[in-house]
């Protein structure tokens, strides 16, 4: 049987224990020492997140300045263990209201112990849904100090829901104003060769939802994806409307989505959890609209000089604009002096990452600013080793633009009380790993 | 399990010794114990927090056990929890004190608040003290029948805990049968799921002892039970689904229709947001269809997209776990993933453990249609700043060349590597060129021209040096200055630290001698005398052997050292298909990540010399031992790499790590006194080109 964890430790970067929770007796008490000695204090750190030491396996993850280490002695289910850690951290964050780091852990360690007790028993994950846990683990983070009255007695029927089927939503919610916020967040990954051909390109997107709806609403979401539209036109025996349809390579859904119905009817229908959650994730590799084209020319003039010219074209609508555009152009370590000319934004040399960093705060569509830089290098003895050019990297956010072309066609809300809802939809495309070789 | 003595040792100097603080705490707790003043719970909380934080950093606070128990009489649930945590941590080492807690825990088990009942029961079961088992049975029995589902979920896992403390009590009280009943009848999904986990663990452990248990274990994967779970799949939490899917994976359907039914039912699970559920479903699909070849292929096609999605989402650690599984599948059916090769391109910022797996997959999926693109991409990585990855990618190019696709273009690329003038690139490329030549002797002309241009001074790594020397010996006819290069290498004999290089030098100079005797004679003499004086047993033996062979008959010697060779057609695969199948059987577990079946890392006898123990002292000894083994491993790995350059380092380490007895003489080799026959034969085999043959003749003589 694949256990997920025999023990779980939270360590800071020095290796001090912040939290330890032993779930099973099959691992010894000094596992932290083993981890410190054989992983943290060696070069092994960061070479592989799964390591075997003696008879035990260590899975570890670094989250901000904390290591979370899971120890098992059997042939455990690794994917499950990592997913557990990720979910647990998300849960802690929702309790602390924000950052998860060493200080947050120190300030809330009693709460973490409480939660660790509930989310895993004897090495098997139990209930990690913040919605339900918040019903009966009521001790709030440091934000409100302990109240003098024992007010945190559990809600009488809180535990009833702990094990129930619709575990993600509690009954009897009432909102004055019923609102739904949809955020379509896409990140574009690109790898372009120095000759300008696309080596690899894909979009991973997610639909984030924030629901403030009363009662037990039933929601239905329609997208402009090909399969969904075809199925719909089949059912309604009506030809598909013209317009862009997109093909999703793969979709995954939040547990609230009725997967059976999706498979038969291709509609996304669900009873949403209250508050914020990730409704679905998708991946697209075909027909991606790249928001930016980068055209670099880098000339090495002799041993001590370089000329860098970079032109960036924005290929989205002229009325739109991108925010926080950063272009990082790597230069050799021995860079001594740089001078820039830019038609837009600001550029400077950042020695700590060996890059020319060109920032453009607001970047309108259909424009093509350029940057040209002269780089002077210190001549070194190690001339022979030619400089290997790392790729140019780019960061950006383009609001109201989706690289995949995905659009929300409708979001319907049914509730037995028949109230009106207000729906808000936003789109944003961000850079994932946007790399151009030069 | 945290003995006080040890926990004190773990303190870092910056932490307080805790003695004074602990006794302070003790008095403060005692004052609060009886108090009923308003606000007393707040000060208790502060004190409890202190105690727990001391406990966490490893200070022994077991001395306040009594006071903690006294203070635990409170309606404050947070206080109770802290107290439970404390008790759970120290009960095991203080069984006598634990007895004190039984009373209040048992009382809490009957509290009217289900929350407190559940918490108390969980803590009671977590005491892990064998002689308190009798107090457990009653509350557990009540817990299983509790009207509240939360208490029942806790009680079910409690049974499993009881089983681990005292298996006989658990069985005698017939708890497993109660669980079975609950599993099939309880309305709450989490209770059912926990019953399943508990029963699986209990009956698997009992199966070896009793017929009944193994029958019960079989019953769990019987049709009615499996269908019961399959039909309720949707009500389970994502984690429980993993457990149910694991169970379904063990079920053997009676006919193909049933297989399809199950697959249709589970297909939507591939869309689940939880990667663990997706992987568990994939396992079910793969195992169900093993007997149906074409469907099995379709399954691969079907699971491709979800797997690729999982790889590209989530943290690097998660994607590593998934990628390991993808790796396994790619290795089993490379042709299915051939068109997806672009997904295995590395991103610049990815951690090296992800890149390494991707490189291996790129190598595996290379075929006629995509080799050009893949090799072009791999060449990009060769210039990478991350040196281990650069090395890996060069090796990958070589492996693809050995797979026989479009060798022409690849050889050109490899030769370009040699001209890149980076030490590690040259080193890796040399080793590859050597392997290529063994497989495609027809390329010797092009390669030799380039290899001849490399100065042996620029090659420092033993493996690369050995490869260069091998080529010098093998192609001494074509390389004009081969005898002189060898001669200069022999002049520096004493500076050559690697025995492997010296062995190759001996053989190469012999080969060269038979082709160009007049130019090599002097060098041969020098090599043989240096070899005879060598402190390394194997070098010494080989020199002596060559010397005697030459004395006996030069033409026989030639036929031994330089026989006509056949090109190697296929390099050996290091991992047997049986082992690969076992790993496949253990899909969705650690085996896949380690790339070895579970018995190799969970069974003690397979784990090898590095034994983990509870004592910190032993631990450091263990570490030393591991360090000692390391050089021996390296020598051995090098040797084997020469033989099987297609092999992966990991797999070589496996057996070597296990056979501590065998590696011992190797790293002792600096003292020439010991030389067992076994080491000799091992080494002879590991240098197949000439020594292997020599040795067999040597034995005949």
C-alpha cells in the first residue's frame, strides 16, 4: 500500500526544525539529522527532490525559505506525496492569509500542528479542503489574538460535513449581491531558435473563479473550444457559428466539475465552492498567438566589444497594451561598461545576473521599439573559452488577450431561488518561459 | 521514537539548553493547574505553546508530563489539542506517565462534542504503548459505532494503529470484521475509504500468517467489492480516489467487456485536477490492458495528453515525479511518443534532474524522421553552462548515433564537438567517437583525422584519456605520430594516476608495436618495465603477462593482443527486461523514480553497505563507509562504461553498491598484497577489447 508520509518536517534554510510531525513508527526520530547531514550539507541539495538514505526515502520541496521534507520507509506514492505538500501549503496560506515562510510558521505553529493532525492520519491524506476545515479548525492565525471566551467551540454540525460528498461547499450561504468573477490566466511558453523558427511553443491556462453566490447554485460554463461547440451544434442540430474555435490538448477540472457530464455532453457544469478556486486547467499547443516577437542581433567585435541590437514587436491588437515587459539579454561575465539607446522604456546592465535588462512599463500593441547597446568587455586570460550565449528571456502581462484565443461564451447560473447574478470575466496572458536563443 | 539523550544532541548551539526554562515552566504550569480564575486558559495557552515549541526544536520537556496532564482538564479545544500532541510525543518514552493520561483521554472519548471524542480517540490510539492496549479496545469499539462520522473515520484509522501496536489484540477483538462491515455499509465516503486503507494494510501483513487473512485480502479485489467502489467513485475525496484506484489496479476482470466497462467508467478521472488521481487511473488502464496489445497501444495514446499536461504544470518536484513515470512509458514504447519529442526539449531554467530525464527521453524517441531536429537541439545543450547537462547531452547524441539513425550527420556533429575546445566536451566526445568506431569502423578515416589533431595534453579525464589511447593503439597505422604520442605518455607514466589509463596504455603500445615495430620498440620496453614496477596489481599483472607472451612467441602475442575484430552490433542493455517489468508493475510508486524495483530499496539485504541506524553515532560511521566505497565505485563505473557505454550510471551503481564484498578488494588495491582471483577476472572482463581474450588464453596455459 502506498503510504504518503511516515513523517513530515518543516525546516528553515539552516536546517533548524520548525515543525515535526511523526505519523508512523516505521521511521526513526533522527530523520532530520539524516536529512541535514546527507542532503542539506552536501552538493546533493537541489540535484534531486527524491533521495534515498539508508532504508528511508526523503521527498523535499523548498517553498520560500522553508524546506518541507516527507520521510517514508516503504515504496510510497511520490506523486501523491508532492501533491499533498502543495495542497497543504495552499491550505496553510489560506489560513495565514498570504505568505508561507519561516516567520509565518513560527507565528502559527500551533495551528499548523492542529491542521497536520486533521489533514493526515497515520500517513494517509484525509481532508485538505480549506472550506470544510475552516468550519472546525477555527483558531485563526496571528491576525486575531486568542479571544478570552472559548468562542471556538465547533459549529454543532460542522463535523457532519467533514466526510460528506459535496465536501467543497457548505449549505445555507447567503449573499446580498450574487457575483461571479472569472479570470482566464494563460502563460505562454516559447522556445525560439536563433534563426527565428519556433522550436517549442505551448500555452498552459487556468480559469480561476471567485464565487459569491447564495444557496446551492448549479453553474454551466461555455467556451469556444472546438469539441464543445461541435457537440452543442450536434445536440441542437444547428450548424456551428463561424468564428474562431480552438482545440484544447488536454483539460483538467476542479473536483466540483461533473466529469461524467463533461465526457458525455462536453459541458462544464458544477456546483462551485464558496470563494476562490481554480476551476480548470488546460494546455494548448496548436494555433498559439505569440504576443511578442524578439529579433536580436548580437555582434562580437573583437575581444573587448559587443554590439547588441534587439527589436521587440508586439503582435496583438493596437488598442491593447502589455504591462511590465522585461527583456533580459545575457552578456558575458566580464562586462565592464555598457551604453544604451532605447526608443521606449529603460535599459540597464545588471551585473548580478549578467544581463542587460530592458524594461517597458506600458507596451502598446502593433509597435516595435528597439534597443541598441554597446558592451565593453574586460579582456581576460581565459580568452580561449568562447562565450556560450544563454537565451534571451522575456516577462510580460497582456490583459484582455489570450494567446490561445480562448473565450468564455457564457456562464449560466441556476439556483432554486432564481436570483440574478452579475458575472465578471477577465483575460490575461503572462509569459511562462519565453526564451529566444541568440 | 525520540529518545531524550539523542534529542539533546541535536540542539544547535544557538538554542537554549532548556533546563532552566523547563523547570520554570513546570512551576508555572503547576500554579495554573488548579486555578479556575478567568483568563487562566489564555496563560495556559501561552505556556503550552512554549512547551510545544521546545519539543519541536528538540529540547526534552518530558519532565513536565505530570503538570501537562493536570492542566488538560479544560473545555478549551485548542489547549486540549496541544496537550494531546504533547502526550502523543512523549508517551512512548514514558510509558508509566502515559498511564496517567489514559484516564482523561478515556473520559474525553465520551464527551458530548464529537470533535473532542474524535480528537481524544486519535490521541489515545497514537500513544503507541503496548501495555496500554487494553484501555484502547473499549473506546475503539464505541468509536466505530459512533453516530458521528468524524469519530468513525478516526476510529477506523485507530484500528490500524492498534494493529501496529499489537496485532494479536486487533485480530482477537475482530476489529477487521467490523471494518469490513463498515466499509460495505457506512454512508460516509471517508469512513469507507479509511476502512479500505486499514483493511488493505492489515490483511496484507497478516496474509503470510493466516489462510483467512489471505482469503480476505483476495476478497477485497473480488468483483462485488470492486464494483461497489467503482460505482461510488465520485463521492470519494481526491485522496481516497487514489486508494480506490490502487485497489482497482489489482483486480483481474473476467473478460474484455468488463475491462472496457471499467475503463469507460474511469476515463473521466484522467481529467481530474489532482495529478495523483490521474497517475493512479493511468496505472489501472495500463495494467488492465496488458494482455490486449492493440488496446494497450491505444491507452498509451490516450494518456499522453494528460501526462504531458501534468509535466508542464505544478512545481518542478511534482513534474519530476510525473516525468519519471512518463520516462518509464517512453522507454517502453518510444515510437508512440516519437511525434511529441518537442515536449522533451529542455527549458533554460529547469532544474537539472528534470533536464536529465528529458535528455534520456529525447534519446529514446529519436527515429528516422526526427533525429535531425533532436540532434540539433542536443547540440545546443552541449554549449550549456550546466556542465553535467552538457555532458549528458553529448552522450545522448552518441547514443542516438549508436541507434543507427542518420549516422552520417551525427558523426559530423560529434567531430565538431571535438573542435569546440572545451575540456569536458572534448572528453565526452572522445569517449563517444571510440564507441562509434567500435560499431562503425567504416568511419575511422574521418574520425581519425580529427582525433589526431587533439593534443593529449588537453585531455585529462581518465575515461577520455583511455578512449584516446585506445584509438591511438587501434589506429596506429593511420595516425602518423601515434608511436610518439604513446611514447610521451609513457614517459609520464608516474604522473598517471588512473590505473585504467595505464592498462590501456600497455595494450595500446603493444598493438602499436605489432604495426610499427621499429618506432615503438623503445616505448614498449619502457612501458613494460614501468608496468612491471607498477604498484597496481592489475597493471603489474598485465605488463608481466605481455612480457611473457612476447617472450614465448611474438606472433602468438599479436594474435592475442591484436586479433581481427568484428564491429559491435548492439551494445548491451544493462537492465534486464524482467526488472523493467517489475518496475512497470509498481507504477505510481517510488520504484519508478529510482528506476529499480521496490525490493532493491526496501529490503534490508538489498540495500547494501550503507545501513541506516537510529544511533547518530553509527550514522556518521555509515557516512564514512559510503565515502570509502565511492572511489571504488568510480573505478568500477569507469570500467563498465568502457564496456557498455550505452548503460546508465544509475544502473551500474545499483549492483556495485550492493556487492560490498566485491568492491572491497578494489579500493584496497593500493596495497599490492591482496589480489583475489575474483578481482582479476572482473577486471579482465571489464576490459574486453584485449584483456578479456588475453585472460582466457592465460588460463589455458
